[in-house]
């Protein structure tokens, strides 16, 4: 039987504590009297949510031993899940390179990064919006590109901060993240991921 990693046990315990504090603050919000704007409670929830994301990132690193993964299947599954959860009809276009080599990222970490990027790109899409998902090779990196067209005029208040944390996360496995918006309610998010080195089996 595989022995449990003590670091993973500790992270799971911290995760449970963090989730408990978020639940407690959520109940506080429900019980706020009229006229209370709840700024302190909202700040507490934001801090705990940031801690939760950090704990999840660390758990993925501790619990995942695989060194490479295929990008396209993960992109396809994550795109389908995010579009389903969005709950409004949008147009989805996928342009996936069928000859893309595996990337030098563990499957759990890659899934987590792809999922976070997609959520960031689609969460403000209005009905009838368009999502274009592309994978391609660019020299020695694999590129995962998301283009969103038809975003709500009022974007989520923490998009910039979440893009920074995503960039920090992909940086842990030598990846890079770029996010840009335009004046026509469009967003472009690009992940550059290191490709796995070819091995000689002879």
C-alpha cells in the first residue's frame, strides 16, 4: 500500500480549515442587518479564497508525480465543462493542433491551469458570445490560446488579480501567461507551456 505523504495530509487539513472559515463568513453575510455593506466580511472571504487557491496549487504539486501530459484532450474536456457550467448559449470554435507534442507539465497541474484560464476567459461572456480555443506549437513551446468575444461590459472586479495568480502558478513549471483586453469587449489569454523533451529508448 502506498504510504500517505505527510505534507499532503497537512495541506488537506489546512484546506478543510480554510473552507470552514469561508462557510462561516458566508453565513455572516446572510445574517447582516439592513444597511450593513459587509465590507469587512467580503474582505475576509476574499483573503480566505486566495489562501484556498494557494493551498490547491500546493496540493497539486505534492500529489502529482507524472512529468508530462497531452494538452489537447485536457483542453477539450475543460472547455466542455466550462461551457456547460456557464449556462448561457455561446459559440465555441476549437482549433487544436493534432500533431502537438506532449508538454512537460504534470496532468493535474496542466488540468488546473487550463481550467483556471478558461474560467477566467468565459465567466463574463454574455449569451451569443464567442469562444475560440487554439493549441499550436511555437518553436520550443506549446501555446494554449483563448479568445473571448462578447464579454459583459462590467467585467469581474478581480480579473486582473486572478490573472496574476494564474501567471504565478504556470511559472512554477516554467510556463508563461499573458492576458489582454480590448475596447470591443474582447479578451485574449495565452499560456505558453514547455514541451517535453524527446527521449531515446534505444
